[in-house]
C-alpha cells in the first residue's frame, strides 16, 4: 500500500487544515484521539499524517520525509525551500509588515536598524527600496526592540495588530499577504502525482466553496 505522507503544522492552524483534509475525503479519525502519538494513517484513504512544528513543515517536504505539507507563505518566502507550491488554502491569513513607534519618522541619511525573525524577507524588501539597513535577528518578543531602542523598526507578521497597539507601535508599510499553502516535494510529485493531485483538487473545491 502506497501512502501519501502529509506534514501538518502543530496547533490551531493544523487542526483546521486537517478538518479540510477530512472534508475532502481524506480522514484519519485516530488523529483526534488524545495522546502523544505523532503519526496517524488511514490505509483506506491512502494517507499518513504527522504533526511537526510549523516552521519545520517545509524541511520535511523539501527533504522527502513528507510528500506534501501545509506551510505559511512567510516560511516559503523566508527559507525559499525547493518545493512546489500547489494551492493557496486561504486560511491563516495575516500579513508581513514594517512596524514602528507611532511617532517614528525614517531618516534616509542613517542606516535603518531592523529587528526581525524574517531577515531574508526584510533584506529583499529593503534591497528593492535601495535602503541601507542593519538587520538585528531576534527569535521572540520582537515588539520590545523599538521600545528599548535596540531597533528603529521591526519586520513581523501582523494578524489583528493588537500586540502592536498594546506596545504603542503601529504598522507603517505592508510587505506581503500571508496565508497557508499546500506544498509538495518535487520528486514525490513526479511519482505520486495522481494521488497528490486528487488531494489538491479535493482541497481546492473546499477553498472555492468557502470563498464563494
């Protein structure tokens, strides 16, 4: 029996994504059982699901441990994995933005200090604007950087903007819209195209119905 291995991002988004797979005809009831198990399969539907950290999904897919997976567009832009992007699932919607203190005004004569987890996205964005920047790579609590004057601005994901507001920051420039994408390993797509396309079409129909 040949399975299609699916890497799902752990957490709320992953649970919503799994519901889409279920609706598309690729259920795996054992995934909803409480426990510490990470791999679940349904031989009848020909799928094997496993939970991984959201930022690791693209690594599992790129290296072939998973045939397909669901990753945020932010991860795909930041790490540029060598995978196929098959479908925008139109969920987990947010956007990447430049944010700063409300009264901040950029001085183009100075090097701009940018705090971010997403250094490649930030570099590309400012390179296109021919702006000289100093990247400060942080892994968490990015919002505190401008407050403590570690940076002038931050580049981060904005969902509701509430966290920024609570820290007296505001979005200044929108960089790109972000949502969850279905991705595929390139070799797996060659050898398991029929099965992968069947899943893709099932999910695409749900996306269409949701957005009609």
